């Protein structure tokens, strides 16, 4: 079971487009190792490379509210 929503999203979209990991890496201009680490949920990834992959799916990384944190006053 994959717990990382970003990893799950990328893997699902890649499969929907019938792309292999090497194909996705080539189209996004990132390395194959990066795609593998992204899909495995690595916790430290370069944001510019994540966005390069997400742009292929019409998305980008952005701020998301965290429900467990109190809002600053």
C-alpha cells in the first residue's frame, strides 16, 4: 500500500498514459533514478524536477493546508 499521495498520483497518471518509467523520465527531462525515487515516495526530492514531471499531467506542487496544524494568529 502506497502512503505517499504524490507518489501514488504520479504512478497512476503514468500508467493511465501507458508510459514506462524511462519514457516518463525522457519526456519530463529528468533521470530515470529520479522517477523511481519519486514513485517510491522518497521524502527529499528537488521541487523543480517534481514540477517537471507534474507539468506533463497538467499539475504543479503548491501549498496545501495541513489540518493538524493550528493557523497562525
